[in-house]
C-alpha cells in the first residue's frame, strides 16, 4: 500500500454517516452576511439617503419660514390663610395640564377674539382662509417655578401678539373658572347649612317638649330609689329560698332518721328560723330534757343488766320508765313534724309576696330608665346636629372669604419677545430625512439578507448542516487557472485541497474506507468539477493511485480542464467495456488517470442502472486506491441520485453566495431517499478576506529556502 493508506478506524470516534439531521436554513441575522450584501448593494442606502435629503431640501425651500417668540410665566408668592379655603391642583400633572389648556381650541378662539377686538393687529389667514396656525411649546426651567412658553409661526408680527393675547386670556380664563367653582361650592354648602338648621330646630323642639312633661331630676332620683329597694327585695328573696331549701332537707331527714337525731335536727332548725325558734323555745327545752332523761335511764339499765336478771324488780322498773320516756319522745316528734309543715307553708307565702313586689318595682325601674334614655337620645341628636351645623357655617365663611380674595398665583414674568427666524425645524427635518433615508436603505438590505437563504460563510453552513463540513475552498482570482499543478504557489488554494484530502483519509467511518467517491452539488455552476479534479490531483500527489471519472454524460467539462479529447469516454465504456484502454488517459502527474464523459447522451440514468457500471466499479476498486466520479447536479437530472447508491460515499459541493439553503435541503433529501451515504459538504469559493475565514493565511510558511 502507498503512503496515502487511510488510518485505521478509532472506535472512540463517532462514525460519520448520512446527514439525516439536516437542519432548516438559519433564521437569525448574520452581521457578516449583512456586510457582504452592503458591499454589493452600497448604492441602495446612498440612493435612499440622497432622495430623502432632496425631498427635505425641497420642502424647506418651498415651505414658509418659521419665527419664534418666547415668554415666561411663573408661580408668584401667595398669602396662606390658616382658616381659609385654598384652591389645589395636582402637582404631578400640573405642567401637562397648563400646556393642554394653552393649546386648547377655546383659548385659541378667545385669543383671536382679543386680537380682533383691539384692531391693532390683523389676524393673518392661511391658504384655506383659516387663522394662521401658531404652534406652542411649554417648558419648565430646571429647579424653578418658571415656565417658558414658546410660540412659532410664519408671521413675525402676529406670533408675539398672539402669544401675549393667549397668556392674558389664559389667566382670565383660570380666574373665571375659579369663580364658577367657588360659587358652586358656596351654593352647595349654603344648601347644606339650611338643611342642618331645619334639622337642628326640629331636634331642639323635640327635646323641649320632652322636658316639659318629664322632670329629669325626679326621674333620676326615682330610678335610684327603685333600684336600691329592688336590690333589697332580691336579697330577701334569696334568703327565703335558702330557708326553704333547709326546711325541705329537714323534712327529708326526719322521715329517714330515728328518734335519736330528732331532737338535734329540730334544735338546728329552730336556730336557723330566727324569731320562730324563740317563740317555741320552752317546747324545745322540754324535748331536750325528756331526751336526756331517757338516755340516763338506758345507761342505768345497761349497768344493772350486767349483774341483775331481766325479771329483777329494778330492771323491770327501769324498763317501764324507759317505755314511758320513749312514748313522750314520740309525742314530741309528732309535734315537730306539724310545726315543720307549718313553717314550710309560711315560707312559701313570704317568697310569693316578695316576688310580686320585685315584679312591680322592676317595671318602675324599666319605665324610669326608658324615659332617661329617651332624654339622652334627644340631647345627643341636638349636639350632633349642632356640631355639623357649626362646621358648615365656618366652612361657608371661609369659602366666601376665599371667593372674594384673588388666589391666582400664576402671572406673566416676561411678555412675548420679538419673533426671530428659527432654523431648528429645518435642521431637525434634515436630520430626520438623513436618518430615515439611510434607515430605509439599510432596512432594505437587511430584508434582502433575511429573505436570502444563500450561504455566505462556512459559519452559516456549519450552523445549518452541523459538523459535516469536511473542507472549504477559497475564492480564486479570475485570471488564475482553476487546476492545481505540482509546486503551485497559491498557498491557501493548495492547502485547502490538502485539508480536504486529510479529512477523507481520517474520516471516522466503520468498516472499509470509502474508495469510490461521487462529487455532486444541488444546481449547476457550483464548482463541483473543479473540486473533483483538484482533489483527485492532490490525492495523486500524495502517492495514491487515483482515477478521475467524468460522470456527467450530459454536459461534462472535465476533459477541458485536463486537456484531453471528450471521446471516447464513459458513455462508450458503459456500452463496450472492452474499450477500457482507449478511454483511460494519463498525463505528466504520476498515479493520476482520467476518463472523460464521452459522447453526450440523454438517457444517462439508464446506462447507470445497467450491470456494466457495477462491473466497472468492481474493477476500479481493485486497480485504484481512489475513484472520484464527477456527476450531474442533483436537481438538474436524476443521474446523480441513480449513481450515488452504487458508490462508497458522496461529497456535496456548496458554493458561497450561490447555493440556496432550500435547494440544498431538497438535494440532500433526494440523496437520503436513495440511501446514498453523504460523507460531508465542501464549501467552495469561500471569501478568504472575511473574518470567518482563518485558514492558511500565513504564506511565509509556504516558502522554501528561508529559515524562520
């Protein structure tokens, strides 16, 4: 194998296959492309600039001159009245409001009427018969309350007179508006004062009528007394309820306990009942004495029973006495139950009487409180109405005083100055015309750039096609030959094809290296034949056996570049394979062979579908290291898409500022549909002076016989 044997495949590299992920044309704006179109279409912005300036000069020449007069107004000092009403305005929109007032049609009419009334200045008319227009501009001096009013018009005498009349009418108009506003406010407040005066009189009459029929002092005293007595009755009722609960508890206990606790409970009840216990105290003493005697007899019997028999006369006597004492206690107990029932009945009667008294006195307290509350409500109405009435009367007086005092603070500081000729509008018109004309021209070029989808730099090709650009060939001077020779001194041109050769040698592809390559493009005149011839010669100069075949059987031109006859060629070889030795040409370049296209045929696609082509390709693969076939453009004929699947790979040539992105996409889609393997794109005729072209610009490295 020769020195140009491809390097072995590196498994860590990503193999390059068909460009299935073809991106749409770039849509963003490229400055480099814009500058390229600007160099080509420089006359467009020049023409639009010239036309716009000419139109502006013509307008200035025929338009009437502009005269400017200025005046000054300022916010004067004003007297602040502490108790007076003051007119207020929104300070944030103050300047804009005054400007619109000065420009309003009403004030303009008033100013014109003032000028006509004085008869000192005639009101000039325009071509339509209307009063001559005067433009106004209001500015505020920095960090001050001074306003500069500027009037511009075509008449030098009318402009300052109109400005003075307008400012005077403006001040008079504001004064009249304030009078109207203050008058309306005064009338509204007066109406409210009269209404409140009527309401106050009605409230006072209602209070007087109530006081005539009710003595507030007596009502308050009665309420105090009734409240105290009612509290006492409620306390007494509470005590009665407690006694009643104790009586109920005593009755229950007497029903459940024996005679032993009867006397103690009765004594407790007597102590709680107060006066009733004092009346029945002798009975209580007798009951206690009987109980005590009975207990003593029981104790004595218990002692004697220890050593005497039950039939002993002393024991028998004690039993009789104990029986008589028990009967006496039973009698006392029956009497206590009757007294307890009588006490409970009396307690209920007392409670009922107290409750009736409470209801009676509660009604008296409620009635007294209601009358007192009614009196307080009437007094509150009178005080509230009186307060509102006093405030409105004070406000009415303030508005009346402010209405009669002139509070206008804006006055004329300097009257209108004599009108002077102004060129500012003319200069502004020229600047606007220049900017507008230049902007229209540049905008037209920008629109062309946006709508033009042709590639102007390798950067655009990379953005549209990804990383599939395998090489780029710079633009040549039209006077230099297209074909490379041995020892060619065109540094960038020769190195670009060496770079393309290296890209093919070290292309990351799995399997066998591509030997049969098809060179094609989207449309004619993109330089594919030149690229094919120079790439073949560069491969041959590196020591590879190369066969260049002109596969464009319709309009092949490679024989003109190589300098050999067109016939016999490939078209005859496909029909008669035995003429191989007659169609293969060689020249002074070693390892380089060439087959021209031969006789032009219209059915080239039919010839490529035959078995003869497959046999030729198999023979060429065995005899040569590389076979480069120059084919017709993809969109010009179906020859390239028929021939591409039979080759090992396809190089697609794109010409700078010539090939359209849509055409390239259509051509690549056709190749992909035919299962063609597109190895990459060659960007032809690139602008070597552009900033995006950084390759092989250092010619000193190409010279020989010199040391660095």
